[in-house]
C-alpha cells in the first residue's frame, strides 16, 4: 500500500528525540505556553526570516486571529482564491467580513493577479493569497496591487512552510501576516492541531498574543474579548524537532516531484507547473487529466492512494452556493474536474515513485 503521506515512517526516524522531548514535558507538567512554545516561536521566526511568530491552536485560528488583529470586520470584503481548503474563507466569515472569490491561474492553481483588480471595491480591505500545494502565489504582482490600493496582505501559508519567492524571501515573510498550519499532514506537521501567525509589526504581534490568550496580557486581567487558541508544549516539542529537518524534507519532496515529472513525461496528462522563479515545496503533487477516474481506479487496484484536492470550488460549496449563485469562475470550475493529487512525502522511495508512475502509464495503454 502506498499512502498519500507516510507519517509513521517520519515518526520512527525521529522517535528517540520526540519521545524524550515529550517525556520531558510530562515530567515538568508545564503544558500551555511554556518554554518550548517560546523557543519554537523564535526558531521558526528565524528560519522564516520574520521578526515575530505567534503560535496558535490551528491554521484556521492563525487566519482568524490575523484578520481580527487587523481589525477586519462586518462590511469589509476580503479577496481570496476559490480553489483552497474551506478554512481560508471560514476565517473571513468568523470576523464578519465577506469573502470575494476571484479566479485562479490555470497553470499554478494560485489566485490570478490579473483577475484581482476588477474585484476591488471601496469595501475591499485585504487579499489572502493561498500558496497552494506548496507553490508561492505571484507575490510581486499581488504586493503591487496591495500597495496601490492600500490593502492588507495576509498569506495563507498552510501548505507552504519553507517555500520561497521574490529572491529567496520565505512565504510568510512577504505580507503583513503569514498564517501557517501544523496539521499532521502539512509539510511541517505536529501530532495534533497547531498553527502560527508570522508578522513584521511588533504591535500586531502583541495583538495576536493577546487574542490567542483570552484577551489577556496579565493573568486574570482582560481588556478585549479574546479566544483560547494556544499551541501546547507537546506539539511545540515535536515541531522544534521537525523544524531541524524541514530543509531536508522539502528537498526530498522536490526530488519526488522531479522524478514523477520525468517518469510521466510523454503521457497525455499535465504535470505541475513551476515558473523557475520560486521554490515550490510540493505539499501536493497535482496533475491534470480528463482521464482522472480511470487513473484513480487503476491506482486503487494497485494499492496506491490518490486524492482530489479539491473537488468543489468554494463558491460552489453548499454553504456558499446560494450567496454566490451569480459568481462564475471558469478556470477553478474546470480545474476541479481534472485535478488529481498523487502520493508525495519526503521518505518516498524511488521504487514507490516508479510504481505510481507505471500504474498511471498502464491506464494509457
Ligand atoms: C490546512 C489548511 C488550513 C487550515 O489549517 P488547520 O490547521 O487545519 O486549521 C487553511 N488553509 C489551507 C490552504 C490549508 O491547507
């Protein structure tokens, strides 16, 4: 069986370090906002090249608290991609603002900067590009639009830890906020839920810290309504250990993608596009094919996992369908019909990659 991601293998390679780190937390009994969270925040900030990092309970919360700290609220519009996980749009709704979906680029699957400007209204306050599947969105064009229209730039980095653009600038260090998820299957994942907000502004970092901890700076003194959204010490221990290996993990994801590209060339499928200007970290390896159902069936017969990320664009999800009935985003609507993600993880062996590629070739003979 070849899974989409093999978390067990990754755990066993770091088992001694992770087990002893967790045992240490259990012995010391400081579980919430302790020394490992503080250390992880500064190690992650240094790795990403950002002045501040605030660890929170999930990627969804990272987006929510970033928008809340920025004062986005009812009456405000936030432009984002329709081809993403629902959390991107949920966070916009949590603060009472309205998601405005604009179409994606057919090659990168990221929000298309050329479509953004037409969607800007006097109510627009922010843009949330998603660095989908580990590939940075076109940040030079999006930064330029934000500057010209005085819009806040909030990066959804849930799938892009370690991805870089604009001359080696890491995703999460470009906009006013970077929002990361440490869900177990993400490129940097813990063993439960976790997330992080990165930012340049000390003032906004303080706001996020206050919001994640019940609106409190000093214990039992509360000056705003906040949330309970903290990363715990056990997750921080795991993340600190995995952060040491993130470059190797991402390099190996690129290795897998490169071999897939070679083995799948010449077939009537579209392999992932890379513009050569940024570092894609292949959270997913996603192909396009009008033979998707046949490929999935063949893979399943050979005990190989595959998955459709994502089968429905957000403006067509039940929860939004009524409100966005008149919204037409043909590129996203077309991509969801043909996209298929293949197994990819740092520990994937050449033999496994060849097996997947051969199974796909089989469907074309
Ligand atoms: C995973 C993900 C999120 C949400 O992160 P959680 O940690 O699961 O809350 C947000 N946006 C995108 C693009 C994601 O892939």
